[in-house]
C-alpha cells in the first residue's frame, strides 16, 4: 500500500463517515417525528419511539448506503481536486486509473459492510423493533415463536404453524382443557380461511374428544371457528417482507412457488436486496470520472448538487422499472439489474472521455 493510496483511502472514508452521519441524523429525525403520532396508543410511550428509531438505524444505513457512497466519493475526491492534490498525484506519475482504483477499494470495503449489516444485523433489529411496536400499540394476546404462533382464549390454546398470504392459517392446532385442567378436546385443521375480521373456517378438520376415559375421533370437511386469534390480529403478527433477511425471503419465495402462489413482487424485492451492495459500489464508480473530469474544477456545492441529481435519477428510475416489471410480469433479475447496467454503461463512457 503506497502513501498515495493510504491518503486517498483516508480522505474518502472520512467523507463516507461524514455523509452517513448527516444523512442518518436527518432521516432518523424524520422517522422520530413520524413515530410521535403513535405515542399514547396502547402502552407506546416516548421511550418506545426513541428505541424504535435506534433499532431501525441499521436498515436506514443500508438504504442510505448508495447515496453515501456517491456523495462521499464526490466530496472526498473533490477535496483532493480543490487542493490540487489530484494534479500533483498525476504529475508524479499516478494515472487516473490508479486513482480510481484506490477509491474503488474503499467502495468495495463499504460494499462488504453493507452485505454484513444487511444480512445479519438489520433484519434482527428491524424485527425486534416491529414486534415491540406492535405489542405496545395493539397488545395482541399471542406469542410468536420459531414453532409458530401461540394464543390463549380462556381454556383454549391455539397454535398456528405458519401464516400464508391472505391471512390464511396453515397447520392449526387447538387444545381445549376442562375446569380440572384435563385435556378435553384437540382439534387439528390443515388450514383456516378468514370468513370475516373475527371468524375463521377450518378446513380438513380432525377432532379428538375425550369422553368417559374414551377418545372419540371425528373428521370434518369444514368447521366454523371464532377464536381469540382473529384475522385482524394475525395481520399484526405477520412480519412484513421488507424486514426479512435475504435468506429468509428466499425461503419464503420458494414456499410460495411450491404451493403455486404468486411471488413475482417478492422476487423483485429479493433482487433489490441482493443488488443493494452492487448499487453501493456502482455509485462509487460513478463518482470517479465525474470528479476527475467535468467536475474537477467545480465548487464543492456544484459537485454535491450533481451527485445528488445523479443519485436521485438512479433511485427513481430503479423504483419505476421495478414497478413496471411487476406489472408486466418481467424477469425479476433483469428488471432490477437493467438500471445498474445502464448506469454502468454511462460511467464507462464518461470515464473514456476523461482519459
């Protein structure tokens, strides 16, 4: 590692930290203002709102990573250009390609950080924040475990293995005890479809009733059921796909496809998560030719303005293409990768002009 490489790395990394601190502070403040509307609902208080904002910071950092990479690279290289250090480096024989590679290394480091936080940190903190918030505001009388959802209604204990799209319960077990805490009735159902906001219809039901030391088994095609775990409560307990890790979301998509259900929208979401680190690195590559070329002699404000415009156009175009792909049923990978490919082509063209 040369002195020039180390100097560029420190400048760019410092700019990353500065931009992330500013953007994270602004967007966290906006999130806190939004949370103020929920204070007073149920047991949700000011401390819960603050904790919710803190727990969702990792996912906010992931969302801001491409903008941080773009603006951080522009500011870091811009400082070197304003102080004529880039010119001095080139006079000493350092090519623009070498300068670009030094900045790219910092982008790769940032990309690796994004991958780690995205897969192992953000999903856990987001799910904890979501669960705490829902229980404080709505106070659903249900327990979410790795084995499914558990709920109690008097002397009835209900276990639901999985919740499918449309609030459909899969693999339902209902245990009912008598006044002496003895198991009186066990009901199994392959699934439960919501009939309205308060009632269900159990399908493919098997019941075992204990009567006079005997167990009687009944089989029913369907059975109306109004339990404590209502369809409205189930909606609150289901984790949104936005806070699932990539591996969990991939497993969920595989399950939907196996059961013949639509998973196109979730596939696009999965590919957006997969390409987020790549988008972060691409933003670094975009910044390099702009600062080494047309923005080399521009003011800092002009560089930041141009960088913000490029980032905003890319973000809006990515969202638009993703929605269009979902509507037209296009391939998820091609839909998400197409804006990145266009941006990469523009970057290469600009860099060739700089050279």
